[in-house]
C-alpha cells in the first residue's frame, strides 16, 4: 500500500536521526532488512512503515515511539544528552600511519588469507612484539582502516565483516599470552560491556584484555547488554569498575540510561563507571554529560585510569570527588 503524508513529522524525524548518526540510507536499510528505496520513501513522506518496522526503527535509534512520530520534542530515553556538532568530524582524518606489520596484516586479510594473517601475528609475538602493541597498532589500527575503506566504497560490507570476524579469531588465539602476562593477580574486578543497541564490542573486549594483563579479574560480557542485566551483573560479580563502550553516536543515550540505572542503586554506589569509544573520542566533554566517573581514549589509558580511580576510592572513604579523563 502506498501512503502520501506529505513531509510528516515522522519523515523529518527519521531523516534527522539517520543523518545525526552519520548513516547512509543504505546503512539503515541494511540494519532494518528493507530496501534503500523504502527508507528514501519514508523520508520523503511517500510511504509509512508498518507497526513492526516502526518499532524496529525506534529500537535501532533507542528513541521512544512518541519521539519518532514527532509527538514529543525531547527523546525521553535520554533527555540530557545532546549530539555535539563535532560528531560529524571524522576521526579517520587523524589516524596515525600504519606500521609495516599492520600493512602486511591488512594485505593478507584483504586477500582472504586468514591463516597467513594469523601466522604473521604469531611470528611477531614469538619474535618479541608485545600483545598490547599488536592490539593497538595492528588490530585497532587496521580495523579503523577497513572502516575508512568501507566508507570510501573501496571494500564492501562483506569484507568489513570478514575482516572484523577474522581479527576476533586471531585475538582469541592470543589469549594464552594474555593470561601469561597477568601473573600478578589483583583483587579488582571489572565488567566490560558494549551497551544496549551497540554491536561494536571489540573496543570493550580490548579494554578487558588489557585489564586482565594488568592482573584484574575481568568479565567481558560482549555487546547489546541492557540496563537490568548490567545492574545484575555488576552486583553478581561485585564489580569495582564498569567499562561501558559505545561506537554509534545514538548509543550514547544507552550509556546515559545505564548510568542512571546504576546510580539509582545504593548497593552500587562505589562502582566506578568508565566510558569510552568513538563518540567520546570525538567529543572530549561528552563523558561528563553522561555522568561517568572517567573516560580514556585507548585500552592502555583505560588501565591507568581504572587503577587510579580504584586506588583513589579506596583511600577516600568511598566517595569519588570528581570526574577524570586520560
Ligand atoms: C568492525 C566494525 C563493525 C562490526 C562490529 C563487530 C564487533 N563485534 O565489534 C559490525 C559488522 C557488526 C559493524 C556494524 C555496524 N557498523 Co561498524 N564498524 C566496524 C569498524 C570497521 C571497526 C570497529 C572497531 O572494532 N574498531 C576498533 C576498536 C578497538 O576501536 P574502539 O572501539 O575505538 O576502541 C578503542 C578506544 O575507543 C577505547 N575504548 C573503547 N571502548 C571503551 C570503553 C571505555 C570505558 C574506555 C575507557 C575506553 C574504550 O579502547 C579501545 C582500544 O584502544 C568501524 C570503523 C572504525 N573507525 O572504528 C566501523 C564503524 C564504527 N561502523 C559503522 C557503521 C555505520 C556500522 C553499521 C551501522 C552498519 C555497518 N557498517 O554494518 C552497523 C552498526 C550496528 C550497531 N547498532 O551497532 C561506522 C560508524 C559511522 C558513524 N559515523 O558512527 C564506522 C565508523 C565505519 C565507517 N567508517 O563509516 N561494524
């Protein structure tokens, strides 16, 4: 059925949500499992989605149905977080040059040679390269490169998926080195999570692995974990630090909601909440707006900050006096 609604509130709000997330119509269409022309028609007011798709869109952007329909001016899901203009600035412009090892790794995976890429990493580790260095200068750097190549239409989505899936396999192969590095165990416990609605969880995983190498007991809980489950896990594992990661800008709202849910629980008042990921790297003030205790730009800095805040808490009678970033 074809509706003509003119430029409806829904149409303009959908367009606004999509563009503020820096998504192409095709990205949203792929995520919702519809054709790109369907999104174009929604945004022109030429078609209106059925109830199922409408709910899917609200869930995807983490907004209420009222907000999506233009019946509420404020997204009650997270009213105190606003999108900064700097969101549009692409971090890729500032990427450090790739090392020869990173270039070789990228080349192998682009050629579909996963085994060679894995051997390359193992040989480098056996030759004395540190796991942390490999994580940051090979895995993180090349993942960002593949993102850039995807944005420039130099690789397709399938290659982006192959690249990140292969990298996660190769990261797993390094786990014995991670446990070997963490011989001096600490009492501190960390939960690391990519929040509700967020599929990107490699950053959260890296932070957990770095803390594990530092002797922490870590629980990496993967992606798309929502508030009740986060609260329960924090209580069950008696976490000292909660690592909340978001990559898509619209999931900053998820982080804000999770933090509000935790702050409402007296038993979790000593839990140190750190945030990080792409939106926070792009806007240095954003972490304060979501009421986090701290923010760091990389897994390496996250470890320093987590140790510092946990020690500070231990020596300050359970009250963190302010927020910190590295
Ligand atoms: C791999 C990948 C995917 C994989 C994710 C697999 C997985 N299990 O994580 C899949 C295929 C699922 C995916 C999906 C999508 N993706 Co994607 N993806 C990427 C890619 C290529 C790499 C992400 C990554 O792992 N980076 C490496 C990690 C290690 O970096 P990091 O997250 O920044 O983490 C470091 C720090 O930030 C910090 N940190 C991270 N978290 C935390 C937390 C705390 C507390 C602290 C202190 C520190 C910290 O430490 C980490 C290590 O140093 C990026 C490109 C990029 N530039 O990142 C695109 C990218 C993020 N994706 C993008 C898009 C558009 C999407 C999709 C909408 C569509 C698509 N392309 O398929 C969906 C989104 C779905 C959703 N709702 O989340 C865009 C986002 C654009 C934008 N403006 O926001 C990007 C930037 C690609 C691009 N150039 O356009 N994606």
